[in-house]
C-alpha cells in the first residue's frame, strides 16, 4: 500500500471521549502512527464515556472514534510509566490531549514539561469552552455545545419552533476536525522554523466557526433566523418539493444561471397552469426571489406535485439543475456512489468484529488515506515497548 | 509573527460556501490567497441578506484573500489563470474551476496541491451530477435527525455539508503539503465531496447500526425521537441533564424546584433516572412534567438549582444571546473586520498566531495588482 501523506509522523494520543480521539483518528487515516494511550486495567464499560449502544459491552463511541491507531497501556500516575511515556515522546512529532485545563500538568504532561524533553513537539490541547473566561472549568461536550452555540436555532419545520439536531456528535467531530487541521498546520510551521509549539482549540469557537455564515447574518441584521423547513436562507428556490408519487425532491437554484435553467426546465415540462416564471419581476434576481419566497414556493409546489419524482430527476438532471432526494442508511450502505468512493467501509476491529463506518473523506491520488479497525485498549503495548527498547539499545550509551 | 501557513500561495476558483471557507481558512492561517471570480462574481455575492451590495455570507467567508476577475472565455485571462495556478502551492477549485484547461493534468505543475471540492465524489454514477447543500444533506441522511418521520424534510440551517467538506479539505491540503515539503513527494490532486463529508460525520451512527448489543441509545433513537426544543422555563429554554447527579441530588432538585407533586406520577418515578436532557432514553416521556416545574422559575434560576444539585445545565442560546454571552467575549469568538462582525478563526497557535489579513474584496478589487505581479514575474524569468 502506498504511504499516506503523514507517513513518518508519530502522534502521542492521550485523548479521551470523542473530540480528541476524533482528531487523532484523522491523523491516523492520513498515515501518521497514532499511539492511543489508555490506563492499564481500564473498565471497558467506561470507554467512549459509556455512550450507548455497546457492541460486546464496549461503547460504539470508543469503537468509532479510535480507528486508525495503535493501543498502548500507560499509567501516567506511575513514575515508571511516565518515564516510558517520555521515552516515547522523544520519538513523537505531535501530542494531543483533551483534559480540563490543568489536568495534563498534574500528570506531568503539560506543554512546558513535554517541551523540555522534546522542543519539536506540536502540542495540541482541546477544551470545551476555552482556556479563559467564566466557563473555562465547566465540562463541555457535544450536547451542551450544540444547545449553547445556537446550532439548533436555524433548524425546524416551516412556521414551527427551532429544533436540535438529534445526532449528538457534530460539534465534537467538527472540533476534532479543526484540531486535526491545527496539528497539520503546526507540523508545516515546524518544518519551516524547526520548532514545535503549543496550540489550543476549543469546542465553543470551533462550533461557532461551523456556523460562520448564519452567525454573521445575525450580527449584521440583528434578526434571528426563523425555521424554513427544508428551505435555505440565502437563496430561493432551494427547498424540497413533494412530487406526485409522494416522494420528495430537493431542488436548488443558488445562482442566476441555475435559476434560468430551472425556469426553462419547468416551462418545457409537462405541467399545466404554471405561469412563465422567467418573465415575472418578483423572481428576476435572487434577493427578489427570497423576498417573494412564499409566492414562488406555492407555484413550484403546484408544479412538482403534477409529476413523479423520477420524472423531475431526469428533466432537472438533463437541464443541469442541482437536485437530490432523501436516502436512508439501508440504501446508502449498498449505494454505488458510496461504495465506489469508499465513503462507507466495513473494517475489522480487534474486539468487536466487523463494523461499518465512514471511510476517508479525502481522495488523495498519490498518497492515499487509509481506514482500519479499532485496537483493544493497550493492544500494541508489547510491540511499542519493543520498538522503544530496540531504539534505546541502538543509541550510544549516555556519557556520564 | 507569521502564521503557520506563511509563505504558501493559494489560488481559489470556487464559489458559494465550501471552497471559499477552505481558502479563507488557509488565508487566516497565513497563506497568500488569490481568489479568481468570473465577471459576474461569486454566486454568494447575490445571496440574502445583503450588506452594502454584497451578501453577509460573502463578507463572512471571503476575508483574508485578494480578489480578481478573470473571464475564462477570453484566452489571455484563461492563460493568466493557468499561470497563477502553475505558480501556486495550492489550488482550491469547485465546479467553477473545472475547465479542461485548468485541470490538474492540463496544468502539469508537479508541485501543486490541487484540491477539488465536489458534490458527490470523483467516482461513481453521480460523479458528474450537479449538487447543492440541500441535495447533499438529503442524500447524506442529515435530514433524518430533524423533523418527524412522515413529515416534510427539515434541513440543517447551517450549511453543514459544505462546511464539513471545507474542514476536511483543509486537512487534506495540509497533509498533501506535508508529504510534498517534508517527505519530498510531489504535489497531487485530491478531492473532497459534500456527500462523503456528511457520511463521514455520521460514522458513529454507522457503527451503532453495525451490531449493537441492544436497540437503544440516542444514536439509534435519534431517527424517531420527536423534535427537541429544549426545556422551557418561565422565560427561556435550557438544556439540562441528570447524568452526573446521584439519586439524592435528583430528589433535592425536585424539592428546590418545589415540584414535589411529581412524585405522585408513577411514570416519572419509574423513569426519572433516564428521563431528562436531549439524550435521555425517556426524556420525551417526562419532559412535560419537568417543564411544568420549570415554568415557575427563570432559566437562570433553574440552571443554578440543577448545578447546585450536581447536574448539568446550560442556557439554550439563540444567536442574539450567544453574541451577548460573556464566555464568547472572553475567548474572542467574534471579531470585527472592516465594520463587519463575524466569527474568528478557531485555532490558537502560541508560536505562529493566525490573523485576519484583510476584509473580503470587492469584485475585482485586486485584478490590476495581481496581474501586474504576474507580469513582473514573467519578465523576471525571461
């Protein structure tokens, strides 16, 4: 297998729960040797914060978020294991930690302590709310961050109340992805300067950055977004319509060119009673269409309801109008578009059999990414210690 | 002090959300970003709402770049785009940039890290299909965690597919630069799609569906739980959880809220340990009872009581309350760029601080400047 882009990079991964493990998992997928630390004798029921459901007694959280890694047992509270940790750290390029402020320092693994041993380390710490401010010491996880940052406030049925996204992982995973970016940027900066550095990423700011567009809109206008169902805020038409067969099609015209194509396709369609949209001044440019979005939607609803979904998929597809329709897991897991791009993969885990999960989201043409199953906690302890031992044996004896 | 990507040159030929946010992030991190727009401009300039001509989205996703106009129907402009790309370290392109003349193969620039953002991915029957945020969210199942089964689909108001793809694109670009600069590899083409990114972000669900010990857990029941609006207090909604609270804490909380009447409810007594918060197994069944108790108190009072009894409670902010929250101010999450308030970059680099280089350009603001640089370079190499 071709080497990944981070071939040769080694990561000391002392992360817990979701946000940190998600970050290091991306680095492992990109080719880094990620060594995930767990406490010897850890109760498997506490792994992955015990988030249900479990597979053979272990949270699917731990199983999902620790792929692409090797497992090492280290008791960082013991003198001997901390010494081993520091031997390992000398061989590492990056360290990731997501404990509350001050916790890593108490384990002897704070930035200044680690830097003294390895000044080239790219040390990334991930917090919930930040390293300063009144909420600094509060626990923070996906659920809290989603409610706090207003991620819920722009979703909801038309005319209804805003509602929370019920898959509670998106703030964690987003923050993990942002932390992985930071590690990569830190490694690039180190290549230039020769020096490592300390980096911080917090879920509050990462979660807000995800919402850059909507938050900026509020800050500029002072207005709050009212839920629009499937419709987008910025452009119209950009929403789902019910077709004659009861199925839904999402149709988006977010540029003037796409609007002209859609209007043309509707005019050429076998619908009756649809006025000539292209000549209606209310719909001449996007901001006018947004202003008259209800009138426009009413006309389009009437048109789409006249013919079945597959008719519209063909006609709009031919016309180059962006469209799509709802798929569900049972279809996705076998869908050619998913499988040919490797977006969902089956991997063999060490303790929990075969599971399906998302594959690498990057298609890298020359240094491909990889995805492999989760190790048992500490599974590679012997192997990693052997590697360290042979490294120590190969080093010249200390000069004292 | 320069940012972590200081010295890298990025050319963006993309529009909307995913490509612009990717390139903006590289610019915030110190790269020199030139964005190429057609004479009609990036489509997002015309989105709503507007702020002095261009849209707010445009201003929030296009800072830290210089902007130029090139008309690809014009041979000399197409040639200029090709030259800019061949001299760059990174190209960020989407459908707008997929002219045959500007493809990775046609450019023949071995050092270039060429990141294509697409709707559906480079292979498969949908590779050539047009895309949109909505189409990707529908196909990627994102809409199944909102709304109610059988009702019209509800999308994430945030452009999640585009933003997730951007976050992965930034990773892929930096990893490919690392392979090139540190490991001595060439540049390469990489592709990230909205669809693939949305699927990757739901991985926890895919594993949960693989072979669970029991059919329960908020990952699985997220499909059919009713819409979650938080817990309404006298004034505002909150989030709360009993997860870290002992049994004595729960009883104390009931007393503090003066809702002892709830102990007469058999269902409450049976399910209360797992009957709160967004993720609780029986949260929906017991919610009306908690809300009856909360109705006598303000959100701040309920949060204080829950915390005092050892649980978790947080305000459920809309954007107005978020922007006014002291924690948001303490971490400088909102910055003002040329009079436009927007969300700050999400990383803190102690050694190589990131920074916003400039406000989003007006249409063609830097065309003359960038073309003059190009000409100067051409002369210098003669």
